[in-house]
């Protein structure tokens, strides 16, 4: 009987020690907040698995606590930068060899200096870049948010906002190895001169082009917005508006190496002579084919309205 009691007392003591150890382990693993995404880094990150020491945030960030606009915190190098935040400093120290980053929330800011490995949100452009020890091996970008501006100067690797075109390309120290772009919003314009590597918006066509006009290695395009026109002359690399037909193809200096198209929007016509590359509009059919100088090397189609 004494032997049984001693065994039971030993097992009870062992169970109590095990429970206390599990409680301590739970407090150590579950009760300590690791720095990661601005709210809290989830357990199971490389630092947590390695048993490393977490980098502490520069603003107190506890699990479940929202970070206010314009806040700054520190994350480990393996942690993704949250949307709307940028890196303003980074070091190789800490985080079990991954290094740490100081990030800040853009909030209501309209300009900021950030490391070039930061995610740059849409409608922010790079206006300058320089080398700095703040970002380690990465250069520092000067970022500007597009708000009420209609023209900005930005660096060649920068985001070009939709509805904006490049009007000048220059070399300059402000952008390091990149060219300096001047970009402008189309706004309510109906014509503009833009560099050839601009995105041509829908509803705009190229009516002329020239070289060596402030666009570096790119040609300068004259762009026209289609409004109430029914006949226009545009260059062969231009988009033909839907529903329009090509009625003439000629060589001409206004479009450089490209041919000159005359394009027409059918209105009251019932029969038209169009050039071979034309997309036949809905409600029209080809009734004859011929050749001639009107369309250059292309066939001439006679089309008739059927609907």
C-alpha cells in the first residue's frame, strides 16, 4: 500500500510540474507580440520559429490595435510592406539576419522621401532620386502625389497616370540614370503634341509626327481627339476608331515613315469605296472589288449599307 501511495504522489507532482511548464510556454509564445504588419505579426514567422528577438515598433502597436494615419513602425525585412505604407529607413541589423525596416503610413501626405524598394501607390510619381545610407543599397525616391496638378516633372521609371501624356524627355541629374519626363493631363484638350512612347488614349488618333523635337529618341506625335468630326487624316500607326472606314492611303511627309490614312465616319452614305485594311462596319457588305492608286497597294472595296 505504501508503495502505491508513493507512486500516486509522484505522478501527481509530475502532472503539476507539467501543467506549470505548459502555462509558462503558453505565456511566452502567445502573450508576446512580435513586430510585423502594422497591427501585429502573426505567430509562425521566421523570427518566431527561430526563437529570435522581435524588433520593437517605434510606435506602440499591440495586437488588434489600429494604426492611426501617418503612423510609423518597424517591421522585419521578410515582412511585406502593407498597402499605403512606404519604407523610409532600413538596416541589416535585427530580425535574425533579415534586417529591419522603418515604414510610415502615407495617410494625408502629398510628398515624401522613401526607399526605392517601397511599393509606390497609383497616382504617386517619382520626381527625383539620390543615393543615401538611409536605404542601404537602395536609392531614395522623392515621391509626389497627383492631386490638383495638371503638369509634373517625373523620372522615367515612374508611373504615368491614365489620361496623361509625356510632352518632353530630357537628361538630368535629378533622376540619376533615368531620363526626366514632363507629363501633363489631357483634361479638356482636343489636340496636343506628345512623345511617341506615351500611351494614346482611346478616342485619340495621331495626325502627324516629327523627329528631334524634345522627345529624345522618340518621335513627337500630334494627337487629335475625336469629337464631332466625320473625316480626319491620321497616320498609319494610329488606331482607326470603331465604325470608321479608310477611304484613302497615301505616302506623305506628315507621318514620317508611315502612310497617311483618310478615315471617314459613315453617316448618310449608302455606298462607299474603302481601302483593304478597313474593318467593314456592322450593317455594311462588300459588293465589288477593284484596284487603283486610291488605296496604295491595297484593294479598293465598294461597300453598301444593308441595314
